């Protein structure tokens, strides 16, 4: 699945870069709208998965490069003590689920670039946390579970600042604010 996401990233990035290639007719015309070449946003994401006693709201960071969009989100849940890669016969479930997400999309600019529509695909990875009290407090992650996701983001731009809201199959609500660097 990670290979699939990497291929998807390369395809979207290639399409985005090649769609910006200048042709002889566009070199003489005055541009009416320049899409953002580089933007970054930060916000929150709400997932619709079982998280146990951990939060289903996480931090989200997104990037825009021309028409390409990518975001990452996570809830940062962990155990008590030191994280280890092994367990003992006394390990027990903490009822805490750690999750992180990755999504990619292609942005369509509307109304001279003031509004953007971005369909996204990606997924949420979740993993349980087990506590192990042998000697000192330690914990470890269980195997990851992948949950595919698709979504839609709507963005409103005001000069260098932009606001985004979105929804999807697994990440049911997103809200972020961003800044366009170039």
C-alpha cells in the first residue's frame, strides 16, 4: 500500500509540474491568475475510526505546490514509559489507538483562483498500544491497519492567506489555515 501511495504522489506531482509548462502562445499573453507555487497549512482533522480512549481529533499539516496537494495528520497517542519493539507475557491492551493519515490530491482553481476544489485520496493507518509493566513501564505498537480514504476540500483564498474545510470517508472533517509563500 505504501508503494501505491508513492506512485500516486509521483503521478500527481508530474501532472502538476507539466500542466504549468509554458507554450509560445502563453509566453506573450498576460496571465490573469498565477496558481500558488508553494503553500503550507496547519489545522485539525477528525477521523471516523475507533480510537479507544485516545482522541479522534488530530493535528494536520498540508502542502500545496502548483496544483498538487498533500497532507499528513496524526493524534500522537502513545503509552506510558519507554517505547520498545517487543513485549512479554504480561503485556496488556491500553484501549488507546494511535492513528496517522496521508492524503494527496489535485487542486482545481475556480473564480480566478479565489476558490479551490481539491479531491483527495489516501488513507488512515491505525495501531493499538499495549503496555508492559515488566521491570519498568514500557509500551509497544500492534500491527498497523490501513483504512483507505477519499475526500473533498474546499478552499477560499485571500491574498497570501487561505482557509480550507473538507470532508471525506474516513477523515470526516478537516479545518485549516494556510499561507502562500510563492
